């Protein structure tokens, strides 16, 4: 670490939230005792640093210099200083270029340079007390199995959105035996420990992070596409709707280690504290095939799934993400697989049938006033006409509608009307029953363009889809 020429300054994130279990902490004689508060230390701060060496955590006085820190590490390890490397929990090296960024209470890993990256399994606990958002937004969504899985896929889409189209990879796998479980994997940017802690904290969402909002002044047609993780309640609630335990393994391209945590309904309900155990470990050979990734495993499912239910889930997901797998601009497509097969390759979902059976497609673009804060929201509208042909309706039958003879499914049960997409993602509950629900359509025109009379002679078999970048 010494002798380098003008090293690039890499930021050492402050990780005050992390602490190692008290039973595994060795406290130096001249260090503040475990549990010291600001008022109990000599200068009003928690003047200590945590050094993790192999299976033992060491609490030392906060060092005055890098040389002082290396001397402490050498004493703990019994190794020469030039053989030691210090890294924070996000695997960033602590050296002369960033020593001044160290904060009291922070934790560093002590490694030997010859064994760089080959860290032992390290476990610690973090505070995941819910954000106030949980009180404000926890009741805004209810789930069934497909919509709960979609909440987790939304996070994947946000994670891979900046990659090239061919490298936006998302995999959904449902296992029936021997232990029913749902795995959702993406090769997106992954999460640092700080971000993983936020993921585990109810009420904090990806949209609370610094990379969550596109530039308002430079908004393109796809500026907000992929930003569909909104409240921070959805992913955790959805996972717990599906099963009793959720495990996350994740790695960033900049980090050398895998960060992991497990949340269990049973453990959280039995404890008086909101805490989660987290781990950092070396990646497996298979995990190293991707520079970054996130794998969410939902286990101990509340309702094991049969083949018919899995087919319904696959159709629903293909409908929800149709415009992520069938983008107008081919370069904007996402590679979303369900049990090994790309959703794009299926043609039996209801959205594919809408596109296949719909006649006289019409497209409009216009602005809608939502509120004083959003006086002009861009909306793209597609209309399809579904005529009565022969002895049956041509409007496809939506998921969940069960009739022994599909030809006799009444029109109202086919749910004609309006579907709403937000940033190209279907919002299943945002459905309007009739075209007249929109005042501009009731006038017989859309943004100044006249609609033919036949659209109103069979108004209930019109199908309308609304897209918005807001």
C-alpha cells in the first residue's frame, strides 16, 4: 500500500450501522467498552474502530494515522505490516488515499495480501427498524401469487435497466420438489452492504437512492423506463406473502465478495428487535460467472404450486411485462425467463392475443393534467377494435375467467375497456370498464383525432391501453 504514485481516491462508505455480535468481540485495553455512547467517550464520539480478523472482531481505539492502524492490525494478526491489507465491508481498500474518510464506529476487514479475496465467512447483525414509510404506504397493495412475484421482478428490471439489451437478464424459477421455493435472479448492478441493509428495511425502496430519478430536464422517451420499484414495502411484503423465509445473495462489480441476508417471519415475530443477520463471503465458482448479480430465494412457501398454477403465473407475468419483452425499439427489450424459457417466446398470454386479434389499431399521443404539480403528463394511447365474428366474440378472455365453453363467455366477463401501463409495466388493478370512462373519448375524439362511429356502436368491445412515463 505504500509507495504508490498518487493513488486514486476511492470512497470508504461510513457503515456505522454494522456491529459484530458481542460474544465475538475482543476489546483492546485502551478502547472504549462495548456499548459506549457518545456521552461516555472522552471527546463526545464513539472513538473506536472494529477490525475483523478471521472469526474474531477486535475493538480498538480510533487510529490517528494509517501507520497506527497497520501497527494495531499487525499486533492482532502477528503478521508484518507490509503483508496486511485493510478493506471495508464493501471490499474497498483502506490506504493513504482515503484514510481520512474513516469514521469512528466503522468496521474493517484485516486480510493478508497473499489471500486477497479469500475471506472467511463473516457474520454480523444490522438494525432494520422500519422506515416511517411503512406506516404511510404499507396498506397500498395487496397480492396474489403472480403480482407478488412481479414485485420482486420489478426490482430486477430496475437493477438491469442500464445494461445493453442483450445483457439485461432476469430469471424466474419455481421449484416444486423437494422443497417448494421461488428463485428470482438478475445480472444487474447488485447491492453493497448498505444497499442490502436498505433492501431489508421495510419502507425503504430503491427509489429512495441517489440513482433513482432520471433527469427531469433531459427526459427521453425511455428516461423513466425501468423505474418501477416505488414504495420499499412491496418487495418484502410480496416475499412474505409467498413464503416464510427470504434470502438474498448479491454482489457488485466493484466488490469482491458476496453480501447476503436472510429474513424470517418466525424470527422477526419472536424478537423484540428489528434486526437482520448479514454475511459476507467469497463467491462460488458459479457466482463468479457474472461480475454482479442478485438472487432472491423465497422458501417455505405458504401455498406450493401445481403445474396449472405455474402456467397461469407465467401467462400473467408475460402480460405484465409484455412491453419489456416486445418493446417498439428492439434495443429496449429485456431478457426475462420463466423456468428457462424467454417470456417473449410465449404467445398464449392475453396481451399477445390482444395484439393478434385486435383490428384497426389506432395510436395517439397527448398530455393529461393530473395535478398542479404535474400539469402535463405525457400519455400514449393504443386502441384495438374487436368485432363480433361468426357466432363468437373475438375479445380475448383474461386470466382468472373460467368457462367450460370459451365461445359462450359473455362480453362483460371478458373485461373490455382500458388497461393502464406505467413506464411500460402493466398495473393490473388500474382497469376501466368502458371507453366512456375517459371524457375525451366520450366526445368521439382523442386529442383532436376523430374516431369512427363503429367504435361507439360496439363501445364495449373496444380495448384501450394507456402508457405513461410518469
